[in-house]
């Protein structure tokens, strides 16, 4: 592979930015300073930029503990995006798998694996997504059955059966809910349908992937091999 392409893939910028980096004389291959972008590198070569080893993988998977205030998009001219929370060495072609509202916190998967993202988001797959929420209004046992039967939230069809667990019932209730689809503002609209309002929402899991609670809000980490394997197995991504 050409050295400039390798550095681009490793997250050091565009081809022109990488050429500037090379001209500055801070790039070495196996300890030797290299300035020519067309230099070919082989597997096992050690590439460093400004004394830091430059590594990359073609496919990456990151777990983000999304904070409120960031939008689930790859770019926006006015608002902060979740990509700004990734480390500098993350690939530049990552994208969020699905969306969390700007004011919603919790688990967000970022990857450049388009096939897995499609499988996780496909309505036909019915991948479970579990949320914790605080609710303005009293959530009653009869609402558990209503969620299971499906609710009219103004779409053509009722929602699919959802599992509602009441953690605390009162003027402000606390719940966990598992849904099997991803309609626009779905959890908020489901509670509006029963006369309540979501005041805080946090996603806890998506399929087998659970939020690592040791991650501080705003922090991220690469997925483990086990987490990646479980996601691919449960969606059938490896089978087709």
C-alpha cells in the first residue's frame, strides 16, 4: 500500500493533508524518515507520525456513551455531532448506527460496517432496544398491557409489542421499556399516547450490546471481539 493512502486510512486527514505531513519530516517507516507519499509499505512495517505509531483497521466498531447536546449525525454546520467525541485515531468514515435524539443519552454504536448497520436497523430484524426513562405522569399497570398490545402513535400501523417495566410509579415515574422497531421519537410518542411525557431518556442496550456503565457520559471505547461476534451472530450478518 502507498504510504499516503495508509496514513489517510489511519485517520491523518485527506490525501493533501497527509502530503503536508510527509513534507514536514515527521513520518518514519521502520525508524527511517520518509517524505515521499508514493513510498510502498509492507505488512509488518512500523509507521510512525510525530513519534506516535500509526495503525488502522478497515472496519471499526465503537461504543459511545452519548451525552445530551450532541446530534447523531456525521456532520452539521451548527450543532455538535457525536463524531466529535471519538478519539483522533478513529477512522474518518465512521457513522452512528441509528439515531438518538439530541437530548437523549446512552448507548450509541458507531462503525463503518454498513452491512451490520443495515441488519441492526432493518425493520424485518426486530432488534430489541431497551431504554430507561423518567416520566412526568403516573405510569400504571394497565399501561404495561397497552404497550404489549401496541399503541396508536399517529402512524399507519400500531407499534409492535413493547415490554414496559415500571420501576417507580408516581407523579414522576421511572420505567424501562424494550421496543423492537425504531420509529421517529418512538418512545416519547408512546408515552404521549397514554397521556404522559418523557423528561429523561437513556438507551441501555441494542440487541446483545449493552452500555458499559463504566464509560463516563461522553466517553467511548472500541467494542470487544465478543461484542462484535454476538451482534453479527444475532442478526445473521455472518450467514449471508
